């Protein structure tokens, strides 16, 4: 039987995840978008040969998996709009699985917005993807509300696998996930940009410096994955006594490089906690 996947919101991350679904060949599916900008939804649908729903209510009425791919500040309005339809589907025994990627919106808060006191609520999944999902190399952390059947979680993991690694995690860790893997790509880009500038400062043409920095990063990550060695051991493999690498590492330590990176993740984590509190 074909699964119906409804995506409310057709922005960068919603489209990235739906492209991942479209890459999967292991199951039958139908994807549909809705967006407050109909032209945007139509463009997203055309990009992956999907359909467009007339409204959010139509999407929730039909979807087996309903992705809420809207900004956190917009989510309250969307939940209020779809809540009656969700309740009707629960009462008829055909409740959809609702998947939110909005930072700061807890499972409990989403359930309260959809169900209200004493009302039955649908299964809720919170996911935290990152932008490399655009090329199928993302990290998607996944936290489920109590009672979501394992079969549904397994199906969802299969649906998302085309966007990258899917890793189940308990909800309290999602703020830390947001800080590390959600914000992390920006930190990596700043790091690579600095390496490139360093190469240019040392006399390399910028295009060569970019090529060497990128390949150095890819190769280093490959070494971590393939060898299973401790990061410190891999670092020591490059570091000869009195050589160039230890001179560079000394400069990193003088500049508090490790502390700066740790503080960046910590600052992002604190901001994520603030958004959750708001």
C-alpha cells in the first residue's frame, strides 16, 4: 500500500527531506506539499514530481505522515488550523503521525496545541535535521512521543534515510543536537574558510587553497570513520617532533581554538534552551 506523505511548508529543509524520500526505492509513496505561498509549493512539487494540496487541512486529512516544515514562530497558527482535522482523524481511528522540525517546540507543547486537556492526541515525532540533508548527507536526530508504534518509527526512519543518517535520541538531548549538528555546519564552513585564508596568506592561489582544504577535511573525516582510532592518536600520526604540525597546533592552543569551538556549541545550546523556554 502506498504511503501518503504530506509536507506542510516547502522551504529549504522541507524540500530537502522530501527529496530524500524521493530517492528511496524501497517503498511506494505519494508526496504532497502545501505552503502559504502556492507558487512555492508548486515549484517544490515540480522539482520531485509531487502534488500540491489545496490547504493544510487537506494535507492533514490525507497524510499518513504529516511533516510540519514551518518556522517555529509560524507553527502555533498551523497547529490551531489543523487541530480539528487531527481530532476527527483520531476519532475515526486513522490518526496521522505528525513530524515536527521546529526548534523550541516540545512534544508536550505540540500535543497540547493539537489535543487540548483530556483530548486524545496523535503520535508526535520531533526531528532535528541539518542542511547537509540537501545532498543526502545529513544527520537527522529523532525523538518520539510515548506510545508511537515501533512499526511507525521504523517506517519513518526508512522514509528519512535518503536524507542522511537517522539517529533516535531522547527528547531532552535535542537542544544539544541543535547546537552541535544543527548549527555545526556553519562552524565547519567558518573553519574551512579560515584554512583557505591561511593558505592564501602562505602564497597559494585561492582556488588551490580551497581544493586542498576541502580534500584535507574529507580525507581526515574518512580516517576517523575507517580507522576507528582515537582523535588524539590520529593527530599524533601527523605530528612530528619539532615539525610544522606541532608549530601550528601550538598556535591553535595559544589562540584557545578548542575553547572557542566548545564555547560556540555551548552558546548555540543555550540559545536553543532559551527558544524552548519561550
